[in-house]
């Protein structure tokens, strides 16, 4: 049995290491391009988010994700793993006295797929598990240990140079063999249907500015429209049209916050023919006007190149 006192000690050490690496509110870059640390002192409710494939480890504070009627908890005792980028809603608890501190870790998808393939067929591995986009899993001592060693290495450049690649590989491995790693590996390993939907997500990402239609996407995926619809929603929790609209709005949100053009120009850039319709959809999705949302992002998220 793990010693509760040791767990508390490990948690305190993790917090101290992370806090030093995240001195300001918002996302703080680290020496590893796929590791960011978020500091937040604000209570958030019903915030639309679109995470990259990877994992989020909340060391202090509390987060919940909401997708398709399910609640995903990620806090000091649970982490969130993301197999494919999906839009969902999020709420979090934090305060100036106890700021939320969270490690955002982006998968190296080639490495994750390599590890998933190696694990495929191993004893105890269930290939019948259904692929899922979001997975909440309980933290284990082995996960806490690798995170502590990774944060420690981030404080020591020489150590990071020598040990960093191995620590990142171990972190991928720990996530993939976690309590619900089978569902995550099913998405990364890709059955026939999952592979077609993931390829379709890649196509949407590459061509979201165009006038894509569901029949066109289904044909490209080699699926009937009903089968495509069912498979898409099962994996992402969204219909194809909902997903495409959310992707456009999230891309526009970043462009507006980075001041990359006028509202009308950005609306056209992300695929909207009507700036007025874009503004209506934006406020419906984010509950703020584009200008209000840009101000909020700069105030709460910090370095926007890291979002």
C-alpha cells in the first residue's frame, strides 16, 4: 500500500517545482515544446475549450470537462487524457490563495502510436475496448513519480538534455498503460472505423476554411452518411457540422486575440461568408463578443502562442 504521507510529500514537491516554472498567470512555456504549465487564479464556468492530443495533470485546484452528457474530472487525484482534438466545455476552481496549477502535455503522436503498437497483443490487453476521445483516470504513484522527475529535470538544463527524451517516453507509456489506457490506445492504434474518422478529422483540420459538407466527408472516409455520422459522434461527442463550426470559431478566437486582422477579414479567413453570422455564432459559442473574448484571453491565458 502506498504511504499516504509519502503521497502528500510528493504532491507538495510537485507543486513547488511547478509553481517555480509558472510564475505568471496563463500558460507558461517550458524548455520542452510539448510541456506547458498553466497558472490560474480565476473560477471559470462553461468555458469552451479545444485541447490538443495529450494529457492534463492538475496539481492544485479542480477542473471538470463536459462532453455529450458525460463529466470528466481532472484534479490532484485524476488526470485527463485526450486522444483526438475535440471541442468540449470546461469549468475550474481556483483562487489567489490557491491558484490552479496544471501541466499540459502534448503527445508526440508518432511515439504514442509506436508504444501503442508495441503494447498491442500483450498479456492483459483487451483489443475490444472502444476508442474514446476524452478519458479521466486516477493518478497512480508511478505517474506522480515520472511527473516529479520531469519537473525536476526542467529545472536543470543538463539533466533535461540527457534524461528528457527518456522521461517523455516514460510519460507516454504511463498514460497508455493507465487505468483507461485501453480506450486511449484503441484511438491511437485505430480500428478500421476509428482510423477513417481520425483521418477525416485530419482532413477537416487541413480544410476547415472550405465549404465542407457531410456527404463529401463521408465519401472521402469511404463510409455511408449514417455510418459516418454515428462513428464521428461516438468518437468526438459532436456531429461533423458542430465539430467544423467549433474548429472555425476556436481558430478565429486565436487570430482575433493575436490581432491578426479585422473581424471581417478573420471571419472570411476561417470559412464564414457572412461576418454578421460569424459574430452571432461566436457569441453563442463563447458567451462573449469577439472583442470581449480577446481581452479575456490576453488577461487569463498569457502567451497566446502557447494556447
